[in-house]
């Protein structure tokens, strides 16, 4: 039976199902949430439930503090991280977290992702940041909450705009991405995985590879996203 959260649940469900479709995670290794700013709540995947067992009704509705508002299951263990990002990154409406292998490899290496080529430049004209490792004190306080704070701190320290750079690597952990909708956040996750793969292969072939020159990077970004963009119909 439909209720006031049905539409939000449907958006979250469809986006979560894109994770296995895009090969971004196996088993239960990922989650997507869908945010309703007017209601101050988001729908998120239930914790530990395989994708082939998910339903629209199994999506859990929580507030920005992670308290369950509607739903019978426990929300994702990453719920508090999502809540921090929704509070701090105004304008985003969907968040995706996966353990996709190439993005995780860069996170485990604690390496920001340079713009090596035009594929990356088309989607983000700057280095994808990687956070610091979380401190032992922060882990003891509230691991998932502190993960969100770690991401926010990385963006503040590097003066990055989360509406332009929609992805981050959490050191030793993996990627988080976000967007204007839950579907957009999964799209960003798929793009991040591909450019991480391309970057790794680039370094295998040429360990001293340099980032793409700024004038080429800027051209590819502007032709797709700039004031006079001409990519697409």
C-alpha cells in the first residue's frame, strides 16, 4: 500500500538495483540513498540484504540523524555517513557507496586520482580527492558519522565544490559519490570506477605519466558543462 514515502522508496530501490547491473558491487557491498529535502528524510538500502532480495518496501526511511522514520528493517550501516553529506553538501539528492575494485584500489593506496585523460576531464576537471586515514579517536567515537566528517573535511581543506566534484575516495575504504538524484549518484560511481581503471592501466604502461595539460582538461569540461557547451542534443 502506498504511503507518503513510496516515491522516495521507489527512487532508492531503482538506484540500488543499478549497482549490480553496472558491476559496481557483489553480494551486499554497496548502498544508495534518495533524499527528500522538504521532508528532511532519505530512503536507504536495508543493512546486509542482497540485491536480489530487495523490494521497494524494504527501503528504510530515516531522518538526517539516522533515526528510522518508517520501515521494518535496519538501515545500511553507512546511514550516518549519508546523513552528514546531506547536511553539509547542500543541493545533493542521492548518494552511492560501493566497494568497486578499481576505486577501492586507489582508496587503499591512499592516492588522489589525477586527470590523466579526456574521459576524466569530461566528467570532472580536477583531481578526485582521497581523504586521510581516520584517527583511532574518531573510530572510537562514531565510525560512520566520522566517515562523513572526514569527507567533508577533505573538501573544505582542498576548497572543492561538491556540486562540481561529485566523488571522493575514503582512504583504506572506498568510494562515495553523489548527485542531483539517486540515479545520478550511481552514474557518478560508474564513471569513477571506469576512470580509476583507466588511470591504473595508464600507470602500468607509463609509471611516470603526467596529468593532462590544463588547457585540454578545461576544453573537455567546458564543451560539455560550460556556458557555451555543445556536447549532446
